[in-house]
């Protein structure tokens, strides 16, 4: 599927062969190829060539405005003026093993995970190279990624059938523990090796009655890509997330 990507600042990616997305960081240059994908590097939100386009802008402004209006009218006439809808994806909850610890008579509050700005949104992150960030073109999560992670972790605990109560802040639970999560990684790696999804969540389990951290651990998993469609990217991320979720549920229930 070929689609234009948008960076965190909302800049449209240049169209090209294969999948398009915009990179944050790196050296500006012409569109290039990364593992068969077309990428355009940007610096400070300015696409390559934009600096040169600023020269003499006053003399060409009027012509550009008229050209833009004409193009917009013709585009609306051809396609109705409606942008192509994005592919929207969700994560799935796991069905943890019910043969683990006995039912725990404790109640746990699952806070919304904390994430850096690059992951605290609906964009699906790619890593074309170390230190570079890109987003999957034409695709988005069904909500902000931290909220999706929170919802699916809660559902996974509920499916286990091994805990007295689990919920979000504001639901009136008399809680025994709080689960505080940091999103370290939630991305597809396209760095020259085998393309793969990587998920890493750092979890702290806080004893709410004593105000101390009972335990903390970083949970990580990777999953290979089966193809290059938007769905293939998300399925790999979901597989890695399911692995991590299963580890977290067993760890929390074994701790409290």
C-alpha cells in the first residue's frame, strides 16, 4: 500500500515509489531508499530544497497563490476534495495462562503509561536507522498509543481470571497496588538487519498502602515482519506486545 506519511509536526511526506514517510533528524537530502521504502529526510521541519524556495518568494507569491487555487479547484473536481482515509489499527489483549498463581485478593490500578512525545500519539513509529524516527504512511493507532496499551493491559488482567480487581484511575477502586509503566520502545526496526518489531515496557509495582516500590522490571520482546503492508507492520508490533503483556500479567500476579 502506497501512502504519504506525516511527521510529528504534521509535514506531508514527498510522494515516491514504495511507502513514503518523513524522518526526524539525520542529514537533509534527496529522497532515498531504506529496505525498499522511500524516505525523505527533514531538518527542523523543513524539507530539502525548501531553503532555496524561500529566495525571491515575494516576486513569486502572487503566481503561486493563483496556481494553488487553480490546482485545488481541479483536485476537488476530480476527487471530491476528500483525503484518503488512514488505515486504523488496534492492539489485542492476551489470554494469559490460568494455571499460574491462585486468585489474588488484591486490587491493582493500571495508570496510563508514560511515553516521550514521539510515541505519545496515534502515529506508528519506524526506526530506519539508529537515531532516526519515521512514521508509517497512511496508518494510525485507534487512539493515543499509551491509552491503547493501558486498555489492553487491563483487559489481559481481566481475562486471566486471577485477580480480584483491576482498573483505571477514577473508577473508585480501593487499591492495594499501582502499576506505573514507561513505554521505552514500540517501533518497527528497519536498520539494515532483518525488519522486526520491538516492544519494551518498564513497569514499577507500587505498594499503595506503604508508598514504596515493591518491584520493578523491564519487559522486552521482538517479532519478525511477515511482509511489507501496513497490516504486516502492525501484526508484528501486536505479536511483540502480546509477548510483553503475558510476561507482565504473570509477573504482577506472582508479586502481589
